[in-house]
């Protein structure tokens, strides 16, 4: 019984650590960059949406907000879609080789969608 309890405790700790490390902001640099490109793939929904954005030289994965956050920023269904050009400001992964960033602000056709209005 003690081994089983230890095993489940260990598994729970690993899962919580993984989720905590990825979600939130701790995995980012803390500094913003801008990325402009075309959405080539997307998955929207919980726990957050993801865009695959092709810039001039690279392909980036961009985390966007949860559905409620996107709605609150004014994004309408279809705004984030394949072949849409976007400018994104946000924080990249501390491991820049990942080409992963968390969006704070998105511009589509010059219109700002501020996902995190209280972040710099």
C-alpha cells in the first residue's frame, strides 16, 4: 500500500510540475518580441489556443488566450483563421530554439486585440 501511495504521489507531482511549467509565464523570457506572419494552422479552445505562424524565416507556435480571454479582447469567430496575416507581441520561450511564444497582443488588419491588457 505504501508503494502505491508513493507512486501516485510521484505521478501527481510530475503532472502538476509539467502543467505548471508550461502554463503561466514562468517558461518565457519576461521580455516581449514582435512576430509578423501568416497563420498556417490553428487549434482554439481550452486550456488555450495555439497558432502556427509562418514568418519570413521561421515557423512559430504561438499560444493565444483561453476562449473567454479571446472573446474579452474582441476576437470574433473566424478572426483567427488559416491564411490570416497577424502581428503578435508577446513573450518567447526562454529556450529560443523552441520558436514558441505566448501572445499578449494580436493585430489583424491594423486592429489591436489585447489579450493581456495589464501586461507590458
